[in-house]
């Protein structure tokens, strides 16, 4: 297999460049490449009938990754990400810049967010007024032009297909010890779409061992009632995974409690732990349950389920973990009352 330039050039500037390169073919005499450019522009404008006559591309215009003027009537703002996500209100600031620019007053405006890698799904992009373009949408267009035998284009196709394949490996490979980082990311995005997973999200958590990907779901705020006082707390399960157990740790599910009120932490922690352990023992072997050292802190790990090796096992544990937490979050007697806010 020949080397692929995109396996080495993984920066956002490189991705900006390939996007600009594909869009700029509108200005050429090569009919097939012009079709590639027009297909991309029609994707970004969501107008499959747009007749693209001219394109003007600006890189880093007022810090915007890529700005494209089409036919002197359409302006496309592209915020391009490879591994990182949007931050510091980037999307809102760039949109505000173009919305208020006199030159583009009469242009149809299209705001695009394109992420090459995986990220936890949320609606922040849409709230900012952007259209999210997914990796597979780009692939579906550019794959049609593989027969051009253009090395640069085919390298980009192969690069995106490689990410797509690894991200979807969870569908075929049941052994989670063989999953790559991208496989876990793809699986976590799959979990976010499930009806029984409430408010699921994932992120990377660093630690001295190299870090892990954490998936958190069903994190709700509740009240612990004591002495006529309501103390807000959260209970939530967290999957902790890494690529091929690279740090020697296998995938596990931790049950955590968060409480800002230091005066009630110990009491609350012990109450929840006792009930959680009792419920989990109905589903899990005692050998696979590990009580963690109960340290005082804002986020406290109570107990872990270990020795999870397959997706089948993991999904069963996710089901009964959710069920156990629902049983705990019920109203008990005064001094031990757990009520939903």
C-alpha cells in the first residue's frame, strides 16, 4: 500500500487546503473536476439545482477557516475541524462578522461546520446557526470521482474511508479489547442515538496512565432531604474505555455521585453506595464488583463493574445499570429521602 499524505498531514490547515482545492475547480476548463466542485458547493448550499458559474475563495478571512463567494450571490462560511471542536464562541463570532458585513448584505449566506474526526453529538452547532456536514456526506460525493485517478483526491478518499471504517468497527467486532479510539468514538455516538440513553455525551479524560474516553448518561439532579434541608446531588454511570487496553486497564463502568455540599457528602455517599451495591449484586458477580476507596471530593466514584470484554456484555450492563439507578432514585424515609428535583 502506498503512503497516504493525509496520514501525516493531519492539521486543520491541510484540511482547509483540500477543501479549497476541490472547490476551486469551478474556475477550470476541466469538466469533470468542475462537476466535483459544483457537487461540493451544492452540498454546502443545500441547493442541488444551483448553477455554479464562478467561485472566489478566501482563506483565514477575518480568522474564518474558509470563505467562498459563489456567483456574486452566495457566500459560504466553512469552519473546519479535524480533531478539536469549536470553542470560545468561534461559530457565533464568525457568523456575526459576515451577517454584519456590508459587502455581503445581499448575499445568501450559508454557514457550514465540517468535522473530519468524531465528536460527541450535541446541538451547539445548530444553535449557532450552522449546518453540520458529516464525513460520510463528503465521502458520498468525492467517491464518485475516484476514477479520475488523481492521487491527491484518492488519498483524501482513502483517508476518510479509513476513519469511517474504524469508527464503525463496533458493528462487526464484539470483542471490545480490539477496538481503537475511533471505534469507541463511533460506538459512543451510536449510544447517544438510543432511546433508552438519556442525555448521553462523551469526552476524553486525561490521567497519568494515558487517559480514557468517558461516556456519561442519565445524569440527573436530585435532592437529598435531611433536617428540612434539600441538598442537590447527581448520580450517574460512566463507561471508561481506551484503545486496546493500552494502559493495562480494561473497560469498566463506574458509578459516581457529585455533591457540592461538603457537610453531607459522606452521609450521602454511604447511603447511595449501600443501595447500589445491593442492587448490582443481583446482576453482577461479586468478583467483578470493586468498591473504590471513598475519597471526599466533588465527583466521587462509589463502585466499579470490571471484567467487561464484549459489546454484548457491555450493553447488558448498560441496561441494568440504568435500571439500578432508577430504583435508587426513589423517595425513602426522612433522613434518607431521595427526590427528583
